């Protein structure tokens, strides 16, 4: 049964192996040069918002890593059983002494492990190649699901989802459509809920002359304070907000240049349009603070393992559903 499954899967495996070999060669040739480019001056320019060499290629590769599990679910998972059902070849196999459980188990093991291996190898190659870019732009959190081990779990889930959709629907094209829609929705849910898999930390850094982008007068006797973005090295900033202590006016501060009623402005602030030493001294007496929710850099691998575990657990549930459906619904 293993040999038969491998013979059926061999064309897809050859295509995947060829694609991985081409990608490995291209990344291995260009990777060392990229590391050389991202030295001190380039890193400083990138962090300051300048032009980063090969950053657009890195973004493209990240999208490919994100797409690989979906492709596996569509073209390896969904047709795996439905192709046998539509052609009725499964009946011939079952009459040769191969049980339904063994038939499905071998198929899932061979193709499923190959799916995880392909996604994992490609993810590791892209993670290595883009590591200079990620370090320079400090963007490890924005590409969390496209790096390291999460694509392995994502590929396992997409494959199991495709198989389950095929077993339940019994038609290849509808199963592929359902797989794509459900997988996309799960990806969106993980992107929204992922940051809160671990309880985030909170910080309340003070707002002073060094942490203000600017101040100004928004109306008669009203002062507008614009905080600078919060900088916590390597952290995942989830929900920066502004508040203050020691004054009843704290809840009217806004961020990002969106004007509100503002703070009561002293004469010094009104006369200087929110600038000047006297106005800065007045702002300091208000004890303004920013309330920031964030995930520290030290939790990166915690999120990697948590998301991977969620995908693998969901895959096991889907595989169990597939076994039940094959044993009870397919005759």
C-alpha cells in the first residue's frame, strides 16, 4: 500500500522537489551577498525608513511561504480521496485485503509528511535568506506566520482540511473551493487573535519633551499634544494609547495627529502655539503618560510553538473526522 501511494504521489513529489531545489540554489547564491549588504550603514538607513536593498523580494518570498500551505491543501489534500471516490478505484483496493483504515492512514502519512517537509524546508530557506532584512527593519513580528516552524503546522492543517473537505463533499472542485475559503478565514482569525495567545504586557512610559512629536494650539485656550511612537526594542506593539495622570483632562488626548478638544493651555503655550521652554515646562507638570500593550521580543518562540501546536491539534481533529467519514459514509 505504501508503494502504491508513493507511485500515485510521485509526480507531485517530483515537482515539489524540483521547485525546492531551484529555490535553494537561488537563495544560496544570493544569500551571502545580501548579508554583506546589510551592514551598519544599511541597517541604520532601513531603521530610519530609508530604502532597504532586496526588501521587495523578501516581501514576495514571505507571500509565497504564506501561499504554499494553501496550495498543498488545494492540490494535494482535496484530491487525495475525492479522486479515488470519483473514479471508484478505492473499491478495487478494498477488495485486495486492505482495510479502509489502513488505506487512509497510509495516504495521510505519506502525503501529509511530504507536505509538512516541503513547507518546512521552504520556510527555513526563506527565514535564513530574509534574516538580514528582518533584523534591519525589526519586522520579525509582522512576518511571524511566514517564518521558522509555523508554516509546518499551517501546511499540516491545510492538508488535513483539504482531505476532510474531499471526504465529506466527495467532489474535487467543490472540496478545493471550500478548502481555500476555510483556510483563508482561519488565517485571518489567527492574524487577529494570535497576538493575544499570551497575555500581553503593559507599559506606561512618560510623555516629555523627548517623546513628543509636537504640540500645538487647536483652539482658544486649548492645547494639542502629539506623542511620538513608542519604541520598545524588538517588541510587538499591539495597542498604543494615550492617557495621563494627575489631571482631569487626560481622557481628551489623541494620537497620530487627530485633533480633539486638547488640554487646557497656559498663556505661555497659547502665545507660542504649543512650543517653547515655558510651554514644555507646563506640559511636564501634567504628568502625561502613554498606555502601551505589547509582546516582548523574548516571546517570539513562544508564539511560534503556540501557533504551530494549534494548527497541529486542529489537523488531528480533522484527520479523525476523515477516518469516521471513510468508515461510515463511503460504501
